[in-house]
């Protein structure tokens, strides 16, 4: 079974970007949405440093299974172990479902997506997630200050 979400691990081309942005078309919304796009791209390479660098230096990642990682070093170590083990060769994807600009340097994003098993283009139900991203603008670049996801959909049992 699958969620019916069919997407590529990384978004290439202007047409694909337009589809990704959907109704979030203001320049500021598009800037904010570069954060999930950068993380998706880093994950497509199983690049733990790239994922960690999407976060602020003191960023927080909270995942199912009582995973709490604070700071780039902890996030990097966690992701490197994941890519060497259960998530080797996987991708991740998602679509924005809500973007709220809080101020000129803070925003909240909600996405629906999940992990793409190695070689797959469709998210399996047990790997589908609902995510919340708190992004901030630091030194002119949007970064991830806080990320949390939870399983969604029938059969969702995502564990790290």
C-alpha cells in the first residue's frame, strides 16, 4: 500500500518548482521554502553534513521513537549513522501544505511527505509523515531552527 504520493527525491526544473510551491507564490514564501528543498537535496545524496547544515548551529530535530537531537554535531552524527544503516540509499520528499510568515526573519512551514525507500518514487504508508519546520533567517539565509515530524496515514509506524 502507498499514500499515492508520487514524487522525485529532488526537484529539478522551473516547472517542478512551480508545482512544488503550489499556492505559496510570494517571493518570501519561496525563500522560506528553500529550507526543505535544501534538506531534500542533501538527503538525496545521503549527505549527513548537508542535512545538518540546513539547521542553525543550535537547531533541534525531534522524530518518532523518542529521537531528540540538538545542534548540528548531534544531527550530523545521527544522520550519518542512519545513512550507513537503515536509511542507506533512501530519499525524502514532501509538499508544503501551510506556510506562515511570522516576521521578516521567522516562519512556520507544515509539509506532508516521507521517506522514499531505496529505488522508490512513491512513499510507503508506514514511511509517510506530517512535518513542522520552524525556519529563521540568519546572516541573510533561511535555516532550520526546529523540525519535528509524526507518522500520518493508515499504517503509519515510522521509527528511527
